[in-house]
C-alpha cells in the first residue's frame, strides 16, 4: 500500500471527521498531505475553536494530535501549483472529509478551480482511490445526481452516517465509527468500533 494520502477538509459541518482521519493516518506512520479550504477554516474555527491567525500550518500543529512517525504537509486551497495537483505525484488515496456539496459538484463536473478539486480530479484521471464523505442532509436531486455521477466514475461515496449497533456511549464513539469506516475503505486495520457479529437472544 502507498503510505502517502491526500486529505481535503472543506466547509461542511463535521470537520472533526477529517481531523480524526488525519490523526489516525499519522499514528500509523503515514505521509499526509492536508488541504483546507477557506470555508473549511471557518468551520474548524466555529466547531473546534481553531485559530488561523498564525497561519494554517500552525493551526494544524496545534489542533491535530500526531506522532513522530507520521509526516504532515499542509497546503492552502488556492495553492493550485502544489504537488497534489500533478498526476506524477504518487498518492495511494485522495479523500475529502467532510465534503461540501459545492466541492462535490466541482469534482463531479471537472471544475478543478482549487487544489482540493484538482487533486480529486487527478485521483479520478489516474484511476486512484477517491473517497468523498458528504454530511449534508437532506439531499436534493442535484446532490444525488452528482454523487451518482461520481460513483459511476469510480469514486467511493461514504456519507457520514454512523451506525449504533456498537452501542456508542458518547459523541467520540459516534465520530470514530465514521472514521473507522473510512479506514476500512482504504484497508487499514483499526479498533475504533466494535464490529457487528449478529443479533443474539432475540425471542
């Protein structure tokens, strides 16, 4: 498995999912190339209290728990010239967590208007894994059509829909269920939730 991952965080509620995915990848010694959109920064500030007054790199260093064995590279979304914009930049997977409907539409229609959209377009054209984690609800016909288009192009649509069969005891366990599903999709072992083994003692 390629140990290099590109992660985008966009302006949808649920940015904690993206932060937790990055933490789990870094904990496993992966190389993570993180791109945060401008709306993503606003949601990180609102939902998690991040401050970007000293720059995006410093905000990520303060907000992400990571270990020495991992490597984190952070980009601004306007840096369209950055490495993930090129097909020659080898990455095992690109994921957008969470994925706003605006970003999803841009990727579905090949807009490549910023680094996140361009990196996702690269994943599609190079036949690499692309995972999009939308959180919007309810979904209108435009959202659904764009998701169907991307699924047909080979992207994995993995909505942030937690299960409850593992009987979560708090918000952290609900979040980790979704993060675990993302790790499942890229083939990484984890113990973020208890796996379903069937129902018992039902009369």
